[in-house]
C-alpha cells in the first residue's frame, strides 16, 4: 500500500513538474520577444549615435 502511494505521489510530482516546465517555456518565449522588441526599438531610436544594449 505504501509503495502504491509513493508511486502515485511521484507521478503527481512529475506531472506537476512537466506542467511547470511547459509554462516556464512560454514565459521564456514571451520575455525573449519583449527583449528583442526593446532591443529593436532602442537601436532604431538612436540610429545616428552608437548606443549600448547593456546598462552597466
């Protein structure tokens, strides 16, 4: 009985991790798109001057 509960608990944890990884992929794609748009608009805004893409 305890082994069955352990297997079910592991299956639940792995299913939750799979869902979380899928959600994190979508978040990573959204952040990448926002970053690329910001990079494109920033470089188009300062076309005449040399601009840094980092803020150090």
